[in-house]
C-alpha cells in the first residue's frame, strides 16, 4: 500500500485571507493599522510569526519580543475566524477521491498547529477524507524534519518510505528530500513561480493531473 501526504496551507487550501486578517488584528491592536494586504499571501502561508515579522519590519518596528507577545494573540484571533475566507483549491477533493479509489491512503502533514488544522478541516467539511493529520506540535519536531511525514504515513498503516509529499514550499521539498521520498510541488499557490527552481520530482499545475503524477512516481 502507498500513501499520498498533503501539506495544508497553500496546497490543499488557500488560507491566506484568514491568516492575514488575524495578523492585521494584531497590528491594529499595536496602533499600526492594517499593515499586510492581499499581495502578502505568500508571507501568510509561511505562518503567524512570519507575518508578524514581515509587518513589523515594514514599519521599522521589528522586535522579537513583540513577535513573541503577539503570536498567541494571532493564534486566538485566527482560531476564532479560521474559515471565513479560506477555500479548498479547485479539484483538490475530486483528485483525492480518485487517489483513494486507486488504493492510495491519504493524510495531512502541516506546520499549522494540530488543533487549528483539525478545526479548519472540520469547518471545511473534509476532515473525514484524510486518514491522518500531523500538525506542527503533534511531535517534538516539525517539517522539514522528516519524522512528521513518516508519522502521517505510519498512522495510515503504510510503510513510511512508500509515500510522496504534495506541498508548496521549500520546507516541503526539504522534508521529502530528508525522507528520501518524492515531492510534488503545486504551482497555483502564491509562490508558484518559485517552485520549479526547487527541482521537485514533479510540478502540479492542476489537481486533475495529480492521480497520473502519483501513479508515475509511486510505481517507480
């Protein structure tokens, strides 16, 4: 049996709108107004601390103490409005249905905190379609350490080496490389133009093509 493991933010779903809203709530609380905008979607998908650092640097007020103080505030705000603007990418769940019909197990390995990832997938109505979900804090380590990917695969009852990772970032590429498994990087996210330079085993422009890509890579 083989497994296809997915990153979440920027891979399965565009979560940038709700992440940016949570960050801007923090900046407004600091008296700075809305610092980040739609053009910062790529920053949003790198996580809460990355957004706080980017916004504070933009107004020349970057201090790690401020980042540390507001990170829990950001997480609380995000959890309170986690699925207002977030949408699954077109064709994602249809492709997952095909993968499962072909005998592949599917899971999630994300650097979003586990509770928030569980909440979001439940809100989107698709949590039951994934046999495992590993978040940033499920284990003592997170991506690009390969262990979260291995654990997501083990929880599906699959040999950890019999998987591939679908993602959208250098972190995902490094994770797959460290695990010794193929990576597929999507090109439809905010950082899509940068994916080819990471030299993954495959690039994905449309979810409709994923089952064929998986068949090729996992049948090597």
